[in-house]
C-alpha cells in the first residue's frame, strides 16, 4: 500500500513536470495580457507535427526533432500573438479569445490535411528497460522529463530575474502603461513572451510525445487543457503556483488512476478543480502580480 | 525658444472629445505649469504628449519634430519622460529594479550605475529602500521613485502629472523643492497640478485648461492670479 503510494507519486511527479511547463507558458501569457490563449496547446502541437513530418520524410534524429519542435512552437506562438492578440490589445477580451479558438481549429485542420492519419509514431526518447530501485520502477524518459523541466524552470527564473528582457517582462506584467513610459517597447515584448511561452510548451510537448512514442491531433486540446487546469490549480497568474499546480495535477491523476481506474483519472481532476472554484479558495480567485 | 509645441490637438475617447483643439508651448529651460479643474483634460493631454493616447488631429512638436502618434517608447528615446498620475511604480519590483527599468533603453551599464548613485544622493530615502518592494513604500517615497525612474532615461523634458496628489503638505513641499532643483540642473519641466498655489510659486509660465480647451495663459504674479486659482479649482462654469 505504502509502496503503491510512493510509486504513484513518482509517476505523478514526472507527468506533472510536463504539466508545470505547460502551465508556466500559460501563466506568462496570462500575466502580460490578462487573456487566456486557447491556441497555446495547438501551437505546441504544430511544433510537434512539424517534427513528426520531418522525421517521416527525412528521418531526423532525436535532438534535431527537439529543435524543430521548439522552433515550430515558437513560430506558431508568435503567429498567434500577431493574429489574435495584437489587434485586440486594450480591446475586447472575448474577440481575442474567440480568435485564438479559430487559430486552434486552423492548426488542427492543417495537421489533418498534411498528415491525414489519426495517429503517427514518434521516435521514442528511450526504449530500454526502466530503472529498478528496490520495489520501485522509474522510467528513464520520466527522469529525463523531470530533469529537463527543472532545468527549464531554472533558465526561466534566470531570464525573468537576471536579464534585461526579464526586467521588461516583469514591468509589463505589473504596469503595462508605466512600462511603455519607461521606454520599453511593449508590443515587441509581447511577441517575445509568446515565443518564450511556446518554447517552454514546445519542450514539454516534445517530451510528452517522445515518451508516449506517438502523436495525434488531440495533442493541441490536451496541452491547452492540462496547462489551463494546472494554472488554475496553482492560482491564476502566479509562476511558482503554475509549477505547484502542474505537480499537483500530475499527482492527482496518478493516484486517481490507481485507486479508481483510468476512466476516472481526468474526471477526478476536473471535479477537484470545479469544487475548488465553487468554494472560491483564496489563491485561485485573487490573482498575484508575478 | 519653444522646446515643446502642442498645436490644435484633439484627443477623443470613442466619440467624446477630451481635448478640443489644445495649443500651448513649453519654453526650453522653463517650468511651465498646466492648471485646471478635474475633468478639464489635463491628464489626457499628458498621455497624448507621451504617446499613450493617439491624438485624432493636431501636431505635437518636440525639438522641431512632430511626435504625434509616435509610440511611447520612441518618445522616451527622443528625450521626453512622463511621471504619470498616481505614480504607477512597479509594485512587486524593488526600488532599484524600478530605476533600472527606467533606464531600459540605455545600453551603457556604467553610466546607468552612476546615475543611480547620483539619484540616491538626491533621494536618500530611496537608497535606504533600494532592496524593498516598491509597493511597500509610502506615497511620498513612491512619488520620489516615480520621478527618479523617469529621470533614469535622461530626459530633456520632464512631464509631471499631479505629483502632489494625495501627499501630506510636508511631502508636497519636498516634491516641489526637487522640481526646482531639477530645473536648476537644466531639465525643462511641464507640470500638471491641482495644487495651484504651489505650482504658481515655482512656474515661470502657466496655462489654464477648462473643458478640453486652453482658456487662459500668463505669468505668475500677474493681477489675474487670484481669478486663475479660483477657476483652477472650480472651473468657470460654477462662477
């Protein structure tokens, strides 16, 4: 029993590491715009499909595929910002959200037109045996996912708190008008924040696809849902909260799956979010600055 | 010599014109002050000059160049900095980071560091609070920080929107002392103030704005001063 709990927690934390990266990207975009970007996951899917397509046609290696995934995600993210959010800055929040939904459909359609099968294989990150630690097993790709997520968080922290660009991002999050009065080119910062958020999502998307060994067009919706859910669980707009929310979501899913069966896994996570929102827990309803 | 010329500027929020053709001049090396009751359009004018709002019509000429419609960061690059109404410091950033943000366009870290040191001598309270989150500072300290942040871009023209708003009388005097000091250092200042008495003490020239238009201009000490102060507080409609 205890061994099961520990094993589930290990699995949950590795899955949660990817969710945390999705949530961080979501939170960055929400932080600078106060808007939810529904096309966030589909932009990541675009990157993953670009990599799969390259692999099918030219047979690129794992590292090159990672680079293509991230670059594709960054391009798609910047495209979303230019098309959906730049025209509606300071305008209608609903218009921007509906526009991001339209781009979501665009990415999905593009994926199914260029690659019409529902499922494609993606080269596995690692297909050897898992690591055995006494009664516990650890998947190597899970460990890679965890280590990469930690490294990505550290890099993000450095960018935000030690670089000139990070100073601009925090200024825009806290006071967009004052940021432009300080001489910061706010529209240009926004494009780069979308690119940064999509790069984080691209890293997570690549790791997820490579450890599942397959890709479907559902990846877009899946990443948006996981990111949104983790962001909400951790508290809207908080970066440390996004990491905690991602890990919490991973743990909740792993334990629900073990105790109630796989069909309950997602349902319990949504139910929990619903209960927490209905109860108006303070960390979800008050949004923090950064 | 005119440093800033506002020529027939119209700025609207939707269909409502907040500025209905404003013209005025700020002379090189002067303290010029803009008075007027609430809702006269003073803040709208400041936001239009700084590029946050786009004028519908008219020209804003700085150093002989029309800057109307230029984005705000490009206007900062030309040498115009606005200390906005309600200060708008970055609350979760430290006081020091607020100053660094103000120098965002300056690449030379060495001179930026020197400027920060110089501002710390001018505002000793900010030095004490350097590592503290700006949101935890008192109103007066936040106002000093907002002024210092604007100075970090080394402006030729400093726009100040209601720097005395909500501050205790002693702090207001401190702010006006700083305004005169900056002026002595060669910065031209265009000041919006509700506190007409204080403003007229430091300014060389003033404009009175009412309902989106400049209705009066002159030099402090003239006979009309009492009337101007009355209208600055009340507006002519109530007269």
